[in-house]
C-alpha cells in the first residue's frame, strides 16, 4: 500500500472505493493494508492493525459474510481460476450483484462484473 499512498491521486482512489457496495479481502492483512492506506490518505498516522473493521465501518464499508449460498455457488464455478478464495469472491459478487475491483485477468473469464485496476 506504500506505493498507492505515494500516488498524487491517492485521495481520489479512496473516494472512488467508497462508492462501491463491496470491497473484498482475502486476508486480515489485506483489510489492515486498506485501513492503513485510508487512514494515511485522510491525514492520520499509520495504524497498528487494531480496530481496522471499525475504521472501515466509519468510512461506510460493510462486511459480507460467506453464506451457504455463496459456498454452493463457488463450488459450481468452472475451474478457470485455481484460487479457491478468488472463486469465493466471484461467487459472492455474482450472488449479490456486486462489482469486483481486481487486477487478476483470470477473474474476467467468469460472468461477473469487474473494474480492472
């Protein structure tokens, strides 16, 4: 996230992310990285990794739990992408009519809305 924080348009990036209904993370570290990035862009200091979900909620982000419907849909996806976490994000995005923000071209092989970054 250091690279993103140094971009001259970092503020616009954070603002545009807040307009999406869902931003997915594969790991807790990914969540922490975005929280740290958002905090620094907003003029705060680096976070210590605690309370990141509260900080994201304050910015309007919400958690999307994995449901049985999501798990079933992920299991039925064709194996274009070998990463089970990415297939879960694809299944959730399809089931909830959401857009995935990704740089992973393999995800675009599925019938899912994406925003390439």
